[in-house]
C-alpha cells in the first residue's frame, strides 16, 4: 500500500502519524474520526450490483474491497504505515510470521536453476529454507562470510540471482558493509534483500542503501509486547509487484485483530527502542568491565565488533545484543542464566520484558568464524540478552548476583 511520502518528519513523529488516513478512521459522510482504524473483520466484501462485481475482477489494486484475502482498511493502514517509514519503498506485504515473510520474499525473486547467496549469520530458519524448501525447488543456496568482501566478490562472479543479508546477525551481531555488498551484488544483477528485524522498520534505511527490499519480523519490535506473530516485506516498486503476486498466490493474509495490535505497537516503537537502546548500551558497557566476560557483541558499544559500520549506516539501535563468557563450562553458563530473576528464558525478543538465552552460533554457520576474530577461540559460550523496559539499574544488579552464583558453585 502507498508509496513512502518522503516527508521529512522525525521518526518519533512519523510512527505516530503514518497510516492514519481519514477514510480509514472515519465514517464516509460523517464529520470527525477516531484515532485508530477500526478492526474490519471480513471475508466477504459486498458489491452494489453485478456490474460492480465484474468491475472488481478487472482490477487487482491496493486499497479496494474485493475479498477478505486482499485485506481491509486495518491491514491497509499497517501496510501504508510500514511503507511510509521506509524511504524509497513503494509498498508492503504482510505475512502471518517473520519466517513467512522471508519465505514470501525469497520465493518472489528466485526460480529453479537460480543461485541464492545467503549471509552465514542468517537467522536459522532462513538457512533451513535455503537448504530445504528452496533446494527442492531447484534453487542452489550458497552461504558467505558477511565480513569477507573478497570471498563475496568471487562468489558473485560465479553468478547469483539473489542475495539475502542480515545485519547485525541476531546471534553473533557482526555488522556487514551493506553498501559494499550491494554494489557487488548489483554488478551481477542480483536482487538484494535484507532481514531488517534487529534495527526494525525505523533503524536502517535499507532501500536508500541500495537494497531492493527489507523483511521485518513484526513479532519483535513492532509488536513489542510478546503477544503477536507477524511479518512484513517492504520493497521498491519492482520488488513490491513480485511480493504481492507471490503472496496472493500463496494465499498469505493476516487477521485484522493482529494488524490492529501491530499498529498499536508501532505507535510507541520509537520511545521503546530509545529506552531499550540506552539501557542495552549501559548494560553492555558494564558487562565489558566484568571479569567473567571475554567479549561483548553489541554494535552500539564503542570499540565492539561492527561499531564503526553500525555508526555509519544505521539510524537506530535496540535492546538485543550478546556476549561471550570466559568460562568454557556449559554448566557455569546454565547456572548464570538460571540465577537471573528479572530475565525470562525464551526465544523471540523485542518485547517490553527482558530475556536471556544461551547461544551457540557455531552450529548455525558454515563459513564464517565463531567466535569472532579477536576473541579467544577457546571461548565459545554465548549469551544473548534482549533488554526490555525495566530500569537498567535493576537489570545490572540482577546480572551481578547471577555472576556471583555462577562463580560460587
Ligand atoms: C524472530 C526472527 C525472525 C522470524 O520471525 P517470526 O515472526 O518469529 O517468524 C526473522 N528474522 C530474525 C532476525 C528474527 O529474530
């Protein structure tokens, strides 16, 4: 739905105003409007007469009633909001999860016989899609080290139709040189997609940096309250046409209730991300001075891996980062995580509540090194934190007592 408007408003203002068209928040012919679009629960859309029914078949346009699968104002408002947040975007397609968005985007750009290049730090289900579903459809997936431009150049020279990036990696947090990778991919005429879930729809201007489109797990930052599964792909006009066609053929649709929840989350995205980022930075700084910690993997932290590229290319951060323990004893790591009182143990992230997760990035990569260059290679035990909206002083005190319990055993 609807091109990004290019208006030069600040992000905090944009997330409040985007997608609130009067025709979606009011009743035609009546003055006034409500703030949020109604939840339009609908399968059947009714036509005035047979001629209107026939006319409806002739067009396949955004923002027109047709049938429930093409959405209603609630979903259109969310699509338009996400499109307007991404400079250079033409439209957005919604999916029932982030993984469905990755699948929808990849299936829009590759066909049998094609080669797909996927960053080695990609989200695990993205890897599996390359090695599983796409392989059975005759697409060859090759993985590349996101930090090795020369190796990528050589791989692209062998031919590729699509490239899939993720920055920072959501377990290992390395930051690739997006414009440099895009430039090499362009020479080969490949599509470039990026999993934008870490920065979210406001933290990286991926299309301006040369990508054709971005994939977002709205489950994370946009939902923001750990009660919603949804994904989105946002693209240039050329990509958007393909995204939409593929999604329609796959029958992808999200419920209006979920779209309304995502819109509600979106309105507070900027304040939540600011708070999370500030807290995460303070906690990352504190961790970097702890004797139990070998390395902190937080691109927002001065001196941490990827900080320079993050500072150059990103416009925002978030509460998700990792660190590597000095100990190589998995039981010690389990003691540490189990002793945490304010951090839940679980997958996903981006909610208002903090989470901790033991990580083993080595098992989800095949070419890039783990632990990262510069980190003692015997230290392989990772911990990932998703910092929520709690007071960071309380979170630090909790981490401190958990380190003490880890050491005491
Ligand atoms: C969680 C996640 C996804 C998938 O989102 P779901 O809504 O859980 O399917 C995709 N990419 C990244 C980086 C993620 O963290």
